[in-house]
C-alpha cells in the first residue's frame, strides 16, 4: 500500500493519523504541493486534480479522504479478525461534518499576501511548464490553472471569506458542546472523528489563531492538550510543526520556491 501525501496537506494529516492509529503499514511518498510536485506528470496521471492525499493499493486508487479512511478501517477489521469495530454512525457523521468545512480559503486568507501571491505565481508557472512537457495532460493542467485564478478571485471576496469563517465557528461551537459531555468527539474513546478534527486544530495553531479559536473554548482547549500527547499526533504533525520545527519546515520550502523562481526552473 502506498500513500502520496505531505505534512502541509490537512487531508494528508487526517489519513496519516488514521493509519498510525490503526497500525497499518504503508509506503510513504512525500509530494510537496507548495513546490508544485503534485503537478509532476507521474502524479497527475494518477490524480488529474493534483490534490493530496492519494492512496494506492495495487490497482485500487482512492482520492477521497473519508473513503481512504473507511477503506483502511476495513483492512484493520479484517486483519484483527473482527476485534476492531467499524466506526459508528455517529463517528461517520462527525467525520463528514468536519470534512464539509474547506480550510483552503481560511488558510490562504491568513497568510501574508506578498508570500501567497509569490507562491501562487510560481505554481501557475509550474503548471504551464508541465503542460509543455506533457501535452496529453493539457486539459488537466488547464483545469488546474483555472482553479488557481478562481481561488485568487474568491480570496478578494469578503462574502466568501466571511462564510468560510462562520462555517468554522459553527463547527467549533458544535464540537465545544459535544466535548462538554464526552472526553472525545464521539464518546470516551479516541475515534476516526478525532482523527478528522485534530488537523483542524493544528492548522489554527500553525496560523497563530489558538487564542481566538481554541483557548476561548475551554473544552476544546482541554481536548487539544490531550490529543497532542498521542503518539500518532507527535509522528504526523508534531514532528513538523511543534515549536521551532514549524519555522524549519516552512523556511526550507520557501527557500526552494525562491531559488527555483530566480533560476526560472519550474
């Protein structure tokens, strides 16, 4: 089994947390979306959307985050001889509710504009360069370029950003109410619902928004301390983004983009 992912990708974090929690072995392939590696022709032929993660088991390829996690659950249940139960309906409902919030506009709107525009321009040039190298994939690359321009347009819309923020606030408020009653999102045991939520909280911390969105909700604040102690969190997220590591991870990527832009090597 192969997983194409990257630490920057929130959906990748969700899938990797699930893999670690279920103890499933897999071969890891890092595909950095900020440096445009997700637009290499070999990856694009697997997933023309260029989105992460991609899970591959033989000829079976899955792109949807929840579908990947549920597929892995089936593997874990079979491997355990039925000792591990499937996620309950409540867990699946929480998974879908969390996945319905799109972090893309929220994340990009909280980045310094000059850096965001610089990377956006770099990625458009990467798409054009890959299109020239693989003309048979021109249609998919055109869709990627169109998506990039549409994203920039939507980031200029206060209505889009407001709706996205309000969606997040509603979600966190619902989570806070639930965590007033239970230790974890769907009961007293860590579940796949918590796997889905943990990267959302980690993203807020990475954007230095912990005080606004987490600390103001006592139950979520207590929960956040708890999930950070899990070995899966430390391996999937903490290794790259806790403390000084966040700067090392981000600076390395930023330097790569700057050098490639200066050399015009896309």
